[in-house]
């Protein structure tokens, strides 16, 4: 056998011995560990049971906690849903209140507008009644005025008829007066030429009240004038009036006939204006001269 072979055999033996040692050691260790495990297992049975019970109790507590958590979550969900429902109810109630307030405000506005409209209608009605009353008063006044005007027209017509009658009578009296005046004038002229006191013959005093009037008409052909004063003014036959136009003297006339609102006078000879001015209508006549 060679050296190498011997070395390999030695090494093989040595390696086998080492392997056997390690194998024996490993087997002894396993056996020891098994025994230790069995002993530990036997010693920890109570602890394991206690731990298992603790784990079971913990599991039950966890399950209870989870159940409570689920219950609380459900309650929170229910409470949340209740709050949501309450919130929706509140929102709906708020919406209903807002709608009711809007309706109330709208109704108040409509009532106020209706009140204003009623007030305006009452005011318009009052104004209309006032206008109607004024119109009725105006109609009444107009009727009264019409009746007054009618009565006035009747009075004026009666007065006109009376005036016409008086004018006819005056015209007749004027003619008579003209005739009498012509005769009287002739007699007065003769008396004046003879120096007879005419006022004494007529039973009047020469002192005459102050009178002023106008010449209404002139009959130059007979020397007769009509003055705007009569018996209502106190004129009497024989009164003498000086006739002027402004500051120009025209002559003296003597009353020969008296009427209620006029008189006839004869121009006295020798009293005419030296300038030849003739008496005309609208000349002034006065007693004091």
C-alpha cells in the first residue's frame, strides 16, 4: 500500500471519527433538547392553558369590543342619520317658515296695497262727492241766477214798457210843454221886457239850490232845451240854469216844464254868448252862476 493510500486511509479514519463524534454529539444534543422540550412543555402546560385562556378572554373582549364598536358605530350611524333627518326636518321647517314668512309678507304687502287702494278710492270718492256737490251747487246757483235773470228780464221788460209809456207820455207832454213853453216864453219875454219879477209871479224865491246837470236835447228851432234833472231832483218851473261847455259860457235857460227825471227849459233872450256859441247836447247846466 502506498503512502498516499495510507494517508487517505488515515484521513478517512480521522474524518470518520470526527463525523462519529459530531453525530454522537448531535444525537445527544437532540435527545437533550427533546427532553428539555418535554420538560418545558410539561412545565408550561398550565402557563399555556392560562395564556390560552387569556388569549380566549382577550379574543372575547376583542370580539366584545368590536361588537361594541359595531354597536357604537351603528348607534353613531343611527344618530348621524337621526341628525341628518333632524337637519332635513329643520331645513324643511326653516323652508316652510321662510315660505310662510314670504307668504305673510306678500299678504301684508297685498293688504297694505289694498288699504292704500281703498284709501285712494275713498279719497277719489270724497273728491268726486265734493265735485258732484260743487256741481250741484253750481247748478242750483245757475238755476237761481237763471230765475233771477228771468225775473230781472221780466222786471226790465216791465220797466221798459213803463219807460216806453212814460216816453210816450213825455213826448205828448213835451209837445204840450212846447206849446205851453212857446206861450209862456212869449209871456215871460214880455214880462221881462216890462221888468216884472217872474219868480214872484210863479210863487218862488230867486234863491235856488245848487244843481248840476247835462243838456239832453236841443230844439234850436223853438229855443227849447231838455235838461237831465227833473222833479226827483227838486227842479221847479222858473228855475234858471247857466249853460257852459267847459269854461265857455253859452247862455241862461229857464225851466218851463218839469218831468220826473228831466225838465224843459227855454233860452232866456239877451243871455246868449256874445260870441254866438250855440247850446249843444252834453253841455253842462248849473243853478249857481
